[in-house]
């Protein structure tokens, strides 16, 4: 969700929730705290931290951490000269793991909480704040957390599938947030989103904002170093789960919180607030009161 990738900035949706989005707020706080308090500021320490913590496609496909030679070939592509504070690259060994204790699969989860810069962090958290609260409200806190993590894992798999031999770390909550956005696009396509486009403040339907974002991913330059396939993979996962829930009354009953479950499957889908229970006996259902 880097600002260089998107040309629109959603600020707020007109789609109230029935309770405080505790998990969404917690995710934002955790991401911010990790960035400022856990991720090292110094370049050398930061490099070691990222390679030792984040998901790396080659590690996920091989099941083994990078060797010292592979590590040094990334941080010192011209030559294996020593970096400040470290002598690993003086004589890197091809048969020795740089971070032998690293759990390469668990790194796929840790990566969701690491970011490459303030703009990267800010963009992800903005999109999560705008679109996450309604998904959390409908799924409930536990299922929303599971959905978020699964979206992030699927996004990582999509990225690895596109470049399985890459030895470049992938970081960011973008894939998980994209999953949330995909679900929002299916359940609330007509919800109004206050959006900054260029220098204008517009009130756009959600499907316009999200479709523009999704299509823009395919125009990202490879030189930008952005894991656009992770974005696409996360979004498609979220949209697919949401579409199954939208089409299947039984699945939606299992997935959604009780207050949002419907008893009127023949009614058209409410494209602004979600669900099929639009009116019963001429009165709005309880979950629409106050909107």
C-alpha cells in the first residue's frame, strides 16, 4: 500500500459498525510499536534483523535459511567486503547458514508486522483502519484475526510462487490488508468512501476505490521492489472467501456474527451494508438501526 503505488487515499468509510474494532486497533498498534521499538534503526543491525526475521522466498521453498554466501551476495553484490560491525562477508561460507536458528516458515507470519519505511507502514495502516473495522464487526474478533493471518500467508505464497528463488526478504502487512480489502469489495461494494484523489476530496463507492487499487498493482514496475503479487494474492483470497459467504447462506451463518445473520435468503444483497435482510414487514432489521 505504498503511496507511490496508489493514486487514491481512502480516509473514511460511511459504513458504521456496532462495536469498537479492538483487533483492528490492536493490529495497528502492534505494527507501529514493532516499527519504532523492535526494528533496528541502524542500517547494519537493521539488515541482519530483516534477514534473520523476515520471510525469504528461497528459504520457504528450500526449507533452509540462507547461507553466508547468499546473504553476502545481497548486501554486498559487488564484492564480499566486510560491512561495518561484522566480519561475516570477509570470508562467507557456502555451506553455513547465516542465521541457523531461524524458523523460515514462522518468518512468513513475522513479516506481516515488519515494514520498510514510514510511508510503507502508514499506507498499510491507513487502509487497514478504513476497511478493517467492518470486516471485524461481521466476522467477530477471533475469526477476523484468523482471516487476517491466513490472508497474509496466502499473499506470501503468491509472492513466492512468482519468484521462488529470490533471496530478497519480503516485509509488510500489505498482503493481509489486501485480504481485508477484497472481502470489503464483495460485501460492501456500494459503501461510500471519503477519498483523496489527486487534490480532490471525493465520496466514491468502495468498488471504485478498490478496483482502481487492484488494477494498479499490475502496472507496478519490477524495479520498484514491491511485492505486487502478494497484494493480488491477498486480495483474491479475501474476495473469494467473501464471495462464498455471500452466495452460501449456510457458510455465512457459520462465518458471520449472530447479529448479522439473515433469515431472508430471497432478498437482494444489500451492497452498501452487506447481508440480504433489507426490510422485514416494512421495518429495517436491528443491525441497520442507527446507520
